[in-house]
């Protein structure tokens, strides 16, 4: 339960930060890495090309623990707690492009 609560907190931080920042295009919801799409949980964990290397690291952990790479696994599996938190903190601390 604590893992999910902290991850929810980090995701809210990303969303709240998105609302208060602006990108070069002026769209506060746009991906902070310059993708022409909204910065959503799905985009961050599944499709953002800027984060591919970091996602590959999470995928490697999923393979090692014989788990599918998907949001429920990422947000609930104890072995992924610290790696996912670091992943999200890195995003939160990245200024918009």
C-alpha cells in the first residue's frame, strides 16, 4: 500500500508540475521532453522516445522477476519500488524543453 501511495504522490507531482509550467509551444500539458503529445502516465511509461533507455532498464528488471512490463506491475511489485521511484523523480526534476 505504501508503494502505491508514494507512486500516486509522484504522479500527482508530475501532473501538477505540468499544469504550472509551459513548454516552448505554450502547452502546459505537453510532454516536457518535447514530444507533441500530452504528458500522461501511459506516455511516460510506455511510449515517450526520450525515456526509452530508462524504460528498458525497468523492462530488464521485469524480465528478471518474471513479470510483465505493464503499469500494474510497475506500481505494485516490491522489486520495482525503488527503480520506479527513481524513474519518476528523474522526470520531476527534468526542466521542460
